[in-house]
């Protein structure tokens, strides 16, 4: 297991560095998409199949699926060579469309967790904020609304941008203070996970850059734009 831990760390570090340079973008994004897919299928999906009635298992899969949707869009936007020729369904505008669909299907697992685990979620709300349960239910409903917005083509760009912004605010208000107060594994890991989830949502939001803010249309999910 220790070998796998170090291998995963090395892969993630290589992906992060590769995404910083245009020459290595295609390889890094392809590696990210494959790595995140394996993470979801091998680590998260089995728990859902074993304990399907536990919402927490769906939450874990949904969070990784959001990151995967962002990685998929990066891969679809930069794929070339053999991948571009043989994985036509996963690259280009079609690939972006499928990644958006995955994003929309992942959000209910995140939103419903706020209702199922309302007490635990309220405990993460900063002490200086009033109406803790109001924020819990509002953010949960926000993820559900964003999912419907993408699936139904109702203000999809606005829906995804608002979801990405909400996830970013949660990262800053909920997880960053703990990291600043007590740096360590217990605070670094949730902060980085929340940051990755928000980043995945922002990549999905960027794929709507050519869409109108107040646009409608059921084809908005599958009509991707490569950037």
C-alpha cells in the first residue's frame, strides 16, 4: 500500500507540473483524466455498490466525479494524435458534452449530502455566520439547482459559474481557516480536496465561455466548445 501511496503522489505531482506547460498539456491532461477515472472506478464506485443506501458513499463518488469532469474537459480540449483519432466520443465537442453531463449527474450527490447530514454540515459553518442550517440547506439546494440548470439547459453557464463560485467560497470559509490555524494532515487534505473540486467546477464553467449568460436550450449539455 505504501508503494501505491508514493506512486499516486508522484503521478499527481507530474500531472500538476505538466499542466503548467503547453508542450506537456496534452499528455498531462490525458494522464489526469485516466488517473481520476481509475480513482472513481476503483476507490469510490465499489463503496457505492456495497453500501448504496449510505449517502456518504455517493458523496465521495460525486466529489471525485466533479474533479474528473474538469480533467475530462482538459483532455477533450487538448487531445491529439492517437487519442484524437480513436477516442472520438471522448474528445472535442462530444467529449466536453459528456464531461458536462457527468458534472451535472455528480452534483445531486453533493447537494443531497447537505440535507442528509445537515447536523454535521452545520458544524463546519464558521461560528461568526448566523443561521447555520439556512446556509446548509441553501448550498445544498444550490448544487441541485445547478445540476438541473445544466441538464435542462436553463441558464447553464450561470448555473455552473455559480456552483464553482459557491464551492470556492466554501473552500475559503470552511477549510482555509483550519489550515491556517493548525497546519497538518488533518487540515491540508480537506483543503486540497475542496480546492480540487472547486477547480474541476471552474474548468466546466470555462467550457461555457462562448455561451450566453442568460441562454436557454436543452442542447447546451452536449454542445461543447473547445478552448
